[in-house]
C-alpha cells in the first residue's frame, strides 16, 4: 500500500478511498479502453490501465484537433449557404 494512502487512512479522513474502490475504478477504465478492453482473461496491471488511459486521451485530443482543423478548412472553402447549414448542425 502506498504511503500516501496509509497516511490518509491514519488521519481518519472520511473521504479516503478503499483499495476495492480503486480496483473497481481501474476495471471501469479498462472497459473504456479499446486497446485493453478485451483482455479480461489476462490480468492487466493498474499502472498499464492508467498508462493506456493517458495514451487514449492524448489520441482523442489529436483527433479532435485534426477534425477541428478540417472543419475550419471546410467552412472556409464552402459557400455561405453550405457554411450556414454546417454551423446550424453543429449548434444542435
């Protein structure tokens, strides 16, 4: 057990998180990650799940940036009627 969690438990904090809760949260994260979602039979460490979560979030950020750039280019090259339709769809 990490010293930080030990100190938290020793201080009597009612907000401390249990090892079971951490395991449950790591399991939920694992279910959200395409890279390790199907590895139920293999035991995946919490560190690996957290590492993959960080990688997945970074990739999602890159995709959002790329799609935003592509959308900006599309809006810039579209005529005003098409751009207005696209903007109205985005606002829904």
